[in-house]
C-alpha cells in the first residue's frame, strides 16, 4: 500500500513540472521558479516522509488526516491546472499544424496568460473550498425534520419524536468541546427516543473515551439505542493479537453504556405507552462485500407481530434493498447511515448529487418502496477527508403520525 502511494506521489511530482508552465506564464521574473518549487518540494518531502514512516498500529489518525488534507489542498487541485493546460496544448498543436501546412508561419504558438490564470484560479478555488470544509464544514450540523405517516401507528405514538444520529467517527475529532453545539442541537429537539445507527469510532473503542461525557448529555424520554457499523468492528485497525481485537466491541459497548446508549445486536426492544407498543429493532452491520454481513433480521424480529409498527436500525442502506423490504415481518421504517453523502456534493432542497450515488443507489434522505420507508442519514462526523463540502453533518428528527 505504501509503495503504491509513493509511486502516485512521484507521478504527481512529475505533473508539477507541467503545471509549473502555467505559473511561469503568469510570473516570468527570475524568482518565479524559487517561489513555486521551494514550497512544492517541501510539501512532497513531507508527504513522502509521512508515508514512509506511517505506522497503523500507532493509532496516528490525526497524522493521517493531515497528510490526506495536504494532498487534497496542495496536490489534487493541480489536476485542474493540468487539464486546462492540456486542452490549450491540443489547440496550440492543431494551430501550429495548420499554420505550418497552410501558411509560412512556422512558429509554435505561445501559451496564453488567460488560460494559465483560469487554471491556477480554479485550483486555488478548489483548495479554498477544501480548507473551508475542514475548518467549518464538518461542524455545520443541521437538524432535518422528517414527518412520516406510518401505517397502523398506535394513537399513543401520534406526534412521537425520534432523533437519529449516525457515523460519529469520534476518532476523527481532536476536541470534544467543538461538538457541544451539535449535542445542544439534539437536545433542542426534545426527543422521545434517540437512535444511533453505527460507526461510533473509526477503529478502536478507546477513541470514544474522550466523548463519553459529551454524549451522556443527550437526553430522551424513552431511552437511547445504538447498533454497530462496519468501522466499529475494528477490521481496519492493526491488532497485536486476535484476543485484543475480540475485546474491542465489548469495550465499545461498555463505553456507549456509560454514555447512556443501549446496544442492540440483532435484538428488539418495546416502547410501550397506554398499553400500545412500538418495536425498535437493531441489527449488526449488513453490507455488500467487502463489508461484513453480521446482521440477522430474522433474529432481531423474533416474536414481533407482523402487523406491529417496527423501526429498524441497520447501518448500511444496501441492507434495505437486499433483505429488509421483502422481509415477511413488514418493517415500516429502516434507519441507516454509512454513506456520509461522501462528505462532498450538492445537497439542495429539490436536488441532490454526490459521487457516492454511483456506489449506493440510496445514499441520502428519504426513500419509499410501496408502504416501506428507508432513511439514510448523512452522518454526524467525518472519515478520511476531515471535512465536508456541500453535504453537511445531519441530525434527523422524525415526527410520526
């Protein structure tokens, strides 16, 4: 893996020579090469050193974020510059070929400053958007109100309010206090029930320890339930022994219990009011390969009447199409997360787009198949890229009727 990344960095370093042509076109004085190449060499030196010395077992997720952010801010935007230059070079070549054959002008056309300016400007704009996503975007939590009419909902649960959060990825945050505003926003919803649909950590249960006090502040009248997501199993971590990894989930369950969350592992719980019942089902992660398929809906719905109103927590939305919507127990509402909306895209009232749609057909918001609903939460935290652009962190508030 490290070797492949190093090869990719070398390829980008070669690309820098091409991109430098745009910079040189705009800044033709003798100091231009120093202004461009000194920071460029320092950045690539840092990246190569970081890749060579990176140790997964050290839990250096902050270091990974810094490296990944550096690539997104200083390296990838150069592709935009290269595209503008390449398009112009094609036209320059065609123009030269035509003039060479049809006229006596055999001079190769010079590069236009305008194209270089547009290319570098576009790269700078993209870098700025990425920086904004890191500093501000990941903290722009929004409460989305979703009003749902569920078939056979008992009268006692009319107006019942459920808050869903998902994909906290606590290891991606260094300072729990910066998430206080999001916890306050959850409590402002005055929830009857709070449901967390997986990925509390990136890999290791200990990541959640600094956040226990913060998440214990979340209030609800009828409790807080959670399920496991694919990251909670520790499959992407580096473990000394199988026994050490086996302790990770029990430890995470204990930490979540301290924060007031009860973990449902292919189980169900009953919320009862005035003798009427609402069933909350929780399955372990069930995803399309390579993600684990530990979810057992048959077990989670055991002894639950088929005509009862049921809300299922299942981390991965692909579970809905593959299993849930055709299940004989008739699950009216499934709550998922997992996709994060890729933390990048366009998310407007009447239009949504993200590259993640090419992997997940149902990737954000509400979907209906006959009388069954799936809601895909955009996620509370971040993973990989430590920011959000266009698709902001979400707190979903369901009002049942």
